[in-house]
């Protein structure tokens, strides 16, 4: 377990837990990009994060910020600020932080799975999709250079039970946004308030190239269901995905040509891979032999 | 950078035909290469890389529908030749030829399933049958995994005979002054004081990883076939077949005797190496 040498991964903000995971006076050890860290919330409420050696000696101190219900740190010097999710300011939204779930997979595979729609009828049968309504109609996907994010919109898919608050099957609109290589959000039709979007997000903490902890969260309009019910629904969906995520070979996402075949429905993923290649990201990718 | 594993350039036995039913899917590993082996509803066996060409999902998690294998992730359907014939997310289009599983040659012979690379330049596997006498009726005894390298298994079997009790009976073993002689590199004889052969044990390699053993004593002659499947440098699968001189009225006892013998053999191999 050694710290990565990939500058693109190092010089970026990464999640290391929920805000509520860090209690005063209870240091937590964790790992980021192969590097062991210790994080502790002090009596005054501030969180301090340090890189530590394998023997536990304190090394470099890392910058920290608490945002979007989670704690963020970096092993390097990010060139830009942490991304923004303005909907966090909307007070009538219900925020649910699902907590971290380990996946023996590359964090990039987890993000790609989040962006994928074609698997809904097969992995999330009778919830997010079912046969024979398997078609993914053409949609738009692009790299937005001004904000340095990948966006996909004009996506529509028939879902039997799109959200816990949904009653009956119908066509659901989607938009996807990848804010950084290991962090992404989606916007989908809100059953309770059709003029708004419900938001589901995924922050992946890359522990190792083949191991990550995934923090899912929701920012939704839902006056009916409890936080627990919402977490259970999301966990069920994610555990269905884990079956796939832990069975993909190679573990890392191959960014080189010819390794994997894509079809029209994979537009978002293809833009995502192109964007990662432009950045020169290595961590979580498969290297061509 | 790890070298990706490839199939060796010879036929490798990966299991018994009877252990793979129609519609069933198994995983086998040959020299660290993971393969999906599946039987369609026509009865045909297929051996492919256990990796969907789309996003690398293990095809072994999928399901057999008729004569096609469908991947669990996006429901892509593949025909017996490995060609993708349907992608549910774009149902009205024919998938391009480039959407193909990585396939290998796969045939059944002697009750075993054999795999070889597609580009393997060698005479057809039927040639194997010519090495064996027509009158022999080989039946599967068992498959087992041995924590020992394939090379060590071969060396051990070739140098230290381990006769089964059917051949080296208690009565024979009690004969004093019985000597073990290695007559040739591959022939072992047990003789008594007067140089009479009491039992013999002969092996020969039919092709890499596939051996025939002839064991004889007091009118009993058994022929064993060992098919070794190298899983990795420290683990080997062994598929054992038996053809006694005649299958008596109790074939199950015969197979059981050899299954138990093979367990003892495994214990020996795992201790020494």
C-alpha cells in the first residue's frame, strides 16, 4: 500500500467521510490514494488531517473542508476550488447522507456505473427498469470546458419505481453531471414536485486502485418517507450494483483503444473516458500492456 | 505492468462432460486465465474469456437463453460463436461484428471437455483417440484440485510409483523380498525372489498434461487417464478416468476405490511439494 504518484489524483479534493462520521476527540484512520491518513475533530470543532507513515508517525498536514454533508481533503495542491452543488442551499429539500459502503472496485468503475442507464432493466429489475422497455433513446453528452465537468442531458427512460416516492411506472427524465473524476451527481424527475429535479449523488473515496468507499446521498423533495426508508432504498440499489462492480475485469478502467467496446447508449461514459484521458489521470485506470 | 495471461498452445482438459448440463455455466482457470464454460440447449459446449467485451463483466454471472449467453450487466446476448446478436439498449439495430466475446476452441472427447486456443496449429483432437485402444471404455472417476504445481505432479508420478490397492493388494504387499525395479524410464515392476513379475506400473505422456497409466497384477489390468489442468504455478486440477479390463457387475465400487486412491495421492503430493 503505497501512496500514488499520479499528480492528477493527488492535486484534487477527495472525500474521506460524512461530517457526522468525525466526532470530537475520536481520531479516525483512513486511506486515500494508497496513503494512510488520520483525521481528528478537535474540541473547537475543526478537523485536522495528516498523512501518516506505516508506523503511525505523523507526516504532512492536509487541507480540509466540510461541505455537502461530507469531509474533503487533498494530498496535494488543487488548482481549482471544490465544485459547487447549489441545490444544497434549497431549504425545503430533504438531505440524506447514506454513509460509506466499501466496494472492491476502482472508484472510476463506480462512477461509470452511476452514469450508466442500459443496466437498469437487468441489475435493478422492476425498480429502475424492466424488459421489454430496455431502449435508451439518443441523448446528449459533452465535456463542458468552461466548468471542466462532464454533462449529459435529454435522457428519458421508463421506470417502474424510480424513487421511493414514485407511485407506478412512468417515463423519467435524467441529467448527469461529473464534477471531478471520483464525484458525480444526477438529476431526475421528482415525483412529488414535477417542476423540480431530485438529486442523487455519489462521492467515491479512492482508497486503493482496486478498493473504494462510496458515499451516496440524496437531496430530494419527499414528505412521505423517512430517512431510514430512503437509505434502505438507495442501499438496495447499490448492493445490486456491487455484484457487477466487484466482477469487472480488468479492475481499472481501460482508457486505451480496443480494450472495451461501446455503443451509442454509452455516450456519457465515452465523454467521461475522453475527459479522464485529457486530464492524464492514472489512478483507477488499467494500463495497456 | 502485469502480463495478461494467455492459453497454452495445447489441448487442456477442464472437466467432465457429465458435470456440465444444458443451460449450465462454469468458471475454469487455465494458467491464470479465467474462462467461462457453458453448454447451450442444443448440447454444444463453449469456452470463452470470462469477460464481456462491453465493460468486462464476468460472463459467468450471466444466463443461458436457448443457444445464447446473456451478460448480467446490460443483457447483451451472444450466440454460440461469440458474436453479440442483440444489445437491449438499442433494440432495433444489429450489433457490429466487432462486438464479440473472445472465444476458444472447445470440444468433448472421452467424456472430458477440452479447450485450446483458436489459432492453435495442431492436428485435430480426434488424434488423441488414436493413441488409445478402441476397446477401452473410459469412465470419469473424479475431478480434484491439488495444491501442487503441474510439473511436480508429473515428476512425482513419473518417478515414484503409487500403485492402487487393486493392483498392489495386501496379499502382494505382504510378500517378503518383493523388489521394485525401474525397468525403463516409464516402467516399474515388482518382482519376487525368482524374478517373476508380480505387478507392473507403466505410464506414458499422450500429450502435454495428459497421461496414461497401465497397472497390472494377478490378472487385473486397469488403465487410468490423468488429465492435468494447470490453474496457476501452485494449483492444478486433475481429472481422472478409468478403464478396467472389464467393468464388473459393480462399477461404482471400482470408481470409488480409485476415487479414494486419488485422495491418498493428493495427500502425498501436497505434503511433499
